[in-house]
C-alpha cells in the first residue's frame, strides 16, 4: 500500500482477451531497420497492458520496458523471448521491420470484403471528405458513436 494515497502498489493483471487488430500509422524511421521499440509499444498497447504490468510478467524493472520502448536499450535474445511470451506473440512479431508489419496489417484488412470495397472509394475522396470519414470511423471504433 502506498503510504501517501493508500492504494495498492501492485497493479492487477488484466484479463487476457483476444487482441483486436490495431492499425498504427508508421512512424518515421530508417527504412528497412528493425523497429523492436515500436513493436513492443504497439503490442503492449493493443493488449491494454501498462509498462508495469508487462515488466511484472517478465520479472524486470519497469524502467527496462521504458528504455526498450524509447530505443535506449536493445533487448538481448533471452529478453526478446520473454517479451514475446509476456505479449503472447511469436518472437518474429517483435523483429519484423515496419514495412513488412504494415503490409501484413494491410493484407489482413483487405481480406475483409466490406473493407476492400470501401478502400476503393476512399481514394476518390478529397482531403476534407477523407478527414470527415476517418473521424467517423474512429468514433465508431472507439464506441463513442452508435450506428443508426
């Protein structure tokens, strides 16, 4: 218990649920370089884990997770195995470069016939229409807006 606020210091582990598909815009980086930091952060967020919870699953300090996500530390092979296990993914998911990760995510989305049909129309929108459309999609995805 914290002496000041009297809250439990150990965060509860969230229930493990199938991770939803998360499309994250590519971040500027060197082309073709491995983006372990970005992959760890994205996978942790998709699974609704805090850095502290992930560190607890790995038995490492929270600051180590922060250093990995900020690119200040490169995990060893053993740490990559423990990260993959804690995030419930194959180790290759942490080692893919940003280009291949984006193409894999695009392929998964385009396999859905409805999304593949919409993609053809999105290219025909001007920037204002595209912005309005994307805002509506974000609101629907976050549950702030109900379908009529």
